[in-house]
């Protein structure tokens, strides 16, 4: 679908939010991608704590929509948005889109945008590589390297010493690399990063809003600990060459998220630390990951067809 003429009626999009940054990044990424195709009037509607469930659906209740322009599209990410999505559509019309595998039957929604590791199937399902995000590539700074440190995860065995040894090797190769961590990073490792790399370490809680997105936009390459799956996909979407700081896995069958990472490795979209240390070069993925734009084109085509727009 081509970009729409700016004189066309804007699509009204209700973005239902649950207050969780990861979920809001997904829905924002899709809204922004739609805005690159067609004029969009977006209404953000917090729904956490409103108690909108089956009884609200039966009773035809969706208070946040009172007095708002009728929606063409209602979207949300996270289980807390699923019943509100259905309530909003029942009361105000429009089409309902759930981001990630919903807690309710997928057939109840007009679209479900689900990462491949959720293993969903159906005519209304749009399968993606990872979850959507709002990242956009910028003008890359030559030699700019970013290190993103995660933390304890049920999918991996976290080992401070193993992670630190890899960071030391990365910083030996890229002495000016910027380092940041996350809420999950163990305190002992945070203290060690601060002691060893004080000039380049940016604790997550000291970074201003938008810092990471700005850094990803200009970074040529990014090193991400394997547990930080969303950061891996955000780095790929930002057009960065991506390396993985390796972690040991529990002695059990690989979960869906781990299999998703293996798919990226096998496709050459990311490079493991051990392979890089053995001489493999980090390069940006080709073609670049643009999942929000791809999904937006499919959704826009559906909305346009419903309106009878060519």
C-alpha cells in the first residue's frame, strides 16, 4: 500500500495502555508506523485498574471512550488490555488488534500480531520476528559501540564473572564503548561496572528518558546479553550490528524465546561472542528488521479496504 494522500480523513486509533513500558513500546511502534502511511489521530487510553472484564462486555461498558471520536482501530499490548479491547469494540465499533499472544481466543480479535516464538496460527494472525518496537535507525556514528547488560532470567543461568569477562574483552577491542544495565542486573555486577568503567558506564536509573533510543539510533554495533530478548530486536530494528554476550542455559529443553534467538543466529542476523572472539565480524542484518512497518502495511490495507479507499 502506498502512502495515503494527506487530505484523506485521518484514521482514529485508540491505543489502550497498561502502564508497562515494554508493552507501550510495542503499541507505540505500530502507531508510528501507521502514521508513516496515513494520517492518524491517536487517542491514548490507560485501562489498568479499571476492572473492565466480561461483565463490562455484556453490559456494553467502556467508560474511557465516552466523548471520544469513534475508532477505526483499537490496539493494545499485554493481558490487561484484552478485555478492554473487546469492550471498546463492542461499544464503539472499529477493529481490535492485540499485540502478542492474547490470554483470550485469538479468533475474538480482528488481528493478533504475535512473534514467531508464540507459535500462533490463524487467518487473523500476523507473525513477526520478535515483538514490535518504536526504534528507528539514525545517522550512524563511525565506531560507536553500545553494551547492554541484562540480568537474572528464567531462560538462562546468570553468571556475573562470565558476563564481566566478555565485557572486558569487548571493551579491550572498543575502549570507548558505552555501557548500560537494566533493572534485572545484579547489584554486585553494577558495582563492578561502576568501578572498572566509570567514564563509560551509564546506570539505567540515571539515564534520561529517550537516552537508549537515541544511543541505538546512532550506534554502529551493539552487544546485548542473551537474556535481553527485547533489546536484541530493538537493536536490530535500529539498524545496528548485534553481538550476543553469552549465557549458560538450564539443562532442559530450549524454550520459545531461546529458540527465537537460535533462529537469529542461524540466519546470521546476530553473532555470538565466542564466534566474534574467534574472528567473525559483526555486520548489520540484511535486510534490516522493519517489522512494525511490515505489520502497519497489512493493517493499513485492511483499514483502507474497509473504507473503500483504493
